[in-house]
């Protein structure tokens, strides 16, 4: 087993912090790889080499000297039945011999932590590479097969792609707590500071899993929304499912509402993102006849109240704290300014789409022309 130099230095520093003696860590050949006495690093230590070969502690004192060794005790550290290193504490025999078992146990714990951390890191790399292959435009089947085997991931099972993104509320800066993702069985994932992509296996009820995950994030002050693609057991379809999950996530960011949006339940969310931006701008300008933003927003308030109460002028007026005659005048103003009467079913549908497209253009930052005919763009 090869021990990283940084990890080795951390181990000797941690042990010295407890025992207050000089600590040395050796490889299985007896070479000092870390020491609280930096001058000893790289030197050969005969007692450590013997301890590694014999799998027993070797004490150094005036009566039992060894080449390159100072007085102290040197003990082998076993990981999974094999000698991984030798740990030594410097000092007179009577003062340090009793520390042998203590320093071995401490070293074992620290090495196990390092092994587990390295294993988690390596798994993260494998999962990231596999997901990138699965959702990429050009899948490498052989590489997918190799990575799937390494991760024990069933490439023939039915999987569902879900993309999560943090919602930063009130300007807060919160990083995505990845430890919650590690607790999901039958799933692989990749993540960065504010977004994650999960491949959920067939054992999951997707809705329940994502809601539980969102609740754990919320406990950490991190609010997350998800876009979910259609489940499939056909690997070549996974890039398509990923794009649909991304579409659902983007629509949630625009429309709000449910924090988990499934691509197969979208309506306007399928239509608007697929439209050409120039056609969308043309449509909005055709309906709103060059109205400025202030006029559009005034008409929006009236239109949304009229919609919310299913065309009831009385209830819509009450919600706006105006007389119903005033409400009728506002509806007439929409008809006058746009040529579309919201009280006519066909015209209502056109206006409804125009407001939606207008908002989507603003969300997407697409340029549109104002009342003066010049381009405006969200900044």
C-alpha cells in the first residue's frame, strides 16, 4: 500500500499532538516517509524494516541498536491483514514502550479514513465519467460497460435521469451538500457547487426519493428544484431523457410552482422552448402592438385577475379592489390596445399565449423591441 505524503504527514502530526513524542512513519521497506523531525525523512531505518518483515514490534534501546534507528518502539500497522506501514515513537524504552498499541491503533484509524476517503473520491470520478458517457451525444459502449462493471451498476435496468439545481433565495450563497446524495442506494450521481445529475435505478419511486432528498437539503438551508426525464432501459435514449430533464428544470425555473417537474407532464414547457426566438418576438409584437413594458404590466394585472376567477368580472374586480365597471373598462382597454378582446375565447387564448411568450423571452434574456422600435434586452 502506498501512502500519500500529505496523509503521512497528517498522521504523524496528529499522533504527536496526543503523545508529545517524536513520531515517525515508515514504508514497508523501512524508509522514513513522514516524521515530526523533518531531517529523518528519506532515511533508512533497520528496526522498521524488521518490524514490517516480522509483523511484530521492534524496540530500540542502548542494548539493542539498529542501523539508522534511535531509541524507541516501532510497530507494524496492518490493514486487511497486510502490513501497510510501520509507526515509531522516539524515546527511552521505559517511557514509550507502552505506547506501541496506542500508536498502532491511531494509525490504523487514520489510514482507514484515508482509504475510505480515497475510495469515495475514486468512485466519484467513475460515476462522473459514467454519467457523462450516458448522457453524452456520442456514447462509448465499451467504456460504459467497463465503468458499469467497476461500479456494479446495472446498465440493462430501467433508469431515470433527474437534474437538481439549488435555488438561491434572498441572495444567500449555499453550496450543494453532496453528502445527502451519497446516501441514495441504487443510484449514481455527479454534482458541482449548485447542481447535480442523478441516475435513479428501478427500485426508486422517483417522486418520493426526490422529495425526501429535497427535505434533507432544506434541513441544511439549501433549497433545490428538480427536472425529471422519462424512465428508460434503453441506453441510447438516455441523452434524450437528459435533455428532457434539463428542459423540465429550466421550465420550473421560469414558471415556478412544483419543485419537482416531470418532462412527460409539461404542456407549455414543451412548446415555448422549442419556438424560434425571432418568431416569439414577432408574435409578442404582433399582439401587443408595440406597447411599452408599463402598459403590458398594467394589462397583465387585469388579465390575470380575469383568468384567476374564470371570467367572473365581479370577483376579478373585487380582487383588484375596483368597481366591476372599472374592471370592464380595463378589459376594454386591452381590446383597444391589442385588437384582442379577452372576453372572446379565441382572443383570450391569443392574449394568454402572448403574456406567456413575453415572460419567457424576458426570462431567457432574448431581445425584443419596445414602443420606440429599438431593441430591449434583459440585463
